[in-house]
C-alpha cells in the first residue's frame, strides 16, 4: 500500500505537476502575445487593420488642412498623429483611440466638431508609432501627456492678449483609461473629458476578457499573465485603476457606454460616474452596440449629447 502511494506521489510530482505547469505557461504566453505584443488584427470585413489604416490615411490626408505629424512620448518613443488647425477655433480636442486600434479609426471625430482644433495619434506599438509592448494604459498615459504638450505648443497664443483655448480630451476605451491615469499624474492636463467605454480597473478587464474568449478559469492563468506582462513591459498591471484617478479628478467628464458592451461592462462607467466630484459630470448609457461604436450606431443622439455637455463646461 505504501509503495502504491509512493508511486502515485512520484507520478504526480514528476509528471502531472510539471506538465500542468508547462501547459499553464504556454497558454498564458500565447495570451500575452495577443495582449502585449504588436498584432495586426483582422477586422470584421476581413481586411487587416494595417491595410485599412493605409487606405483610410490616403483619404484623410486629401484634406489639405490635416497634417501628418510626429512627436516623442515622455519616455522617448516617436508617436505618429494627425493634426488639424482651424481658423476661429473655440477649443482644442485631443482624440485617443482604443486598444488594438489606430488614429485612422477615430479620425471621423474630426468632422463631428467643426469648430475645434483637432489632434489624434497612434499609441505606442499601435499604427505608425514606435514601441515593443502594449500595456493597456500602464505606460500609454505617458503618450497622452506628450500629445497634450505637443498640442499646446502648436496652438499656444501668439501674444499676451490672446486667450489660451480650452482643451478637451476624447478617449475611447484604453484611450479614456489612459487619459484618466494621465490626469492623476498631471491634474491640470485638460479642461474636460469625454470618456467612451473605458474600463475602471485593468485586472478585472483582463480576467473578464480571458475567461470569455478562452472558456478557461481565471486562476492560475490570469495570475501568470499579469506577472509576465509586468516582467516584459516593466509595469504593474494592478496599479492601472482609472477609478482611483476619477476620485481625485476635478475636471468635468462625460461618461458614455453601451448598455450591453461585451468587452467592458457598462458598470465600469457607472462606477466612475458615481465617484466623480465635478457637478457637471454626466453619464449616458446608450443602446446595445459593439464596443466604442455608439457614435456610429446612433450618431445624431451621440453628437447632440456631447454638444450639450461641451456647451455647459466650456461656456
């Protein structure tokens, strides 16, 4: 009996446990490749995102007022962007795309606000920007700060009698979350925010996405994934919590979310809205549509609500 137990123990210790460990590591690493490293995803149309971006870029740059620009992030990576300076602009708007997206995907916002100077850019390891790792806001907040500094330099008053234009940051998903973290670092970064479908806590999103897409339990995979991300990208995933930033934020924000977002639950926006302190902060939970696509699904309502918010907060 003792020999039988000893054999079973040896079998588990020398075979089952090592094989299980290897399987967990391989599955976690495959998830990391999609999560952190550059991935040219395939759109629903069947077209690669890079091909879409090239085609769309040609169309965008036909507008002679839109210039392709570049600037460096706070840690030296060169970022690519589109800049549009308008005569008699009443404000500046920085547009920040979401995870695994690009500046070309959100450039349609330029037409939504025809009296704003506009800037959008590719986050690190997205589109035409430099970078090796995507960190879902852990480092991307540095890109937001750099974009604001570049924008301010391009639109600064020509003389002391000219007023500085207010700045609105419009962030989608990861772009919104990165902006919230940037504001935690730079409290006076902007004058108002529009936050469309952002997550409130990164570890929770990773857990939800992993279990939804893989059908596997969180533990031990997500634990291993977070440790590998921290190792490769030099960050702490657990500290990427936009909700904590909202609690200290003084700017008015307009939180937008679809009622049945399958990527980021609408409760994230509800929770952040509840924690915001500025009296002009608003929330709109819109009808069902894909993640961050409310502006396309119900354009008129979307624009009308944002216009109303901006009239109130910008005067």
